[in-house]
C-alpha cells in the first residue's frame, strides 16, 4: 500500500484526509483513487443513496443542505477538520 496519505501532510507521523462534498461520479472516482492509496475519505452528503457512498473507501458523514444553510455547513466542516487534525 502506498504511503501517500502520510506523505501528503508534510510532516512525519501525520495523515491527510480527503473531504468530498459532491457525491456524483467524479467524487466516486476521487474516493476510489485516494482510498486505494491509503487516504481516508469522508463524503458529506444529504442522502445515503448517493453514488459515492457505494464505494468501500468513502465514509459517509451526514451533512446539512448548503442551499438552505451554508453558514451551518461551514461551521460543521470546520468542526470536522478540527476533530480530525
């Protein structure tokens, strides 16, 4: 397995993560590519049925609808980043 996830962070002993906001076919390809390289992938989506969640590499994170509450989504993403840093 590649160590891309560790190297991408820039400092030894740290791991980068990927956060995907769009759960369409492009996000699915990104999740598979990054996941195969050992990067933990988190997908923020509104529905369990979105195509990217069919990937074994993508961990689903329930998200708020950015069309209705963009400020809350920003806060949620900041909190998520702090919890995973």
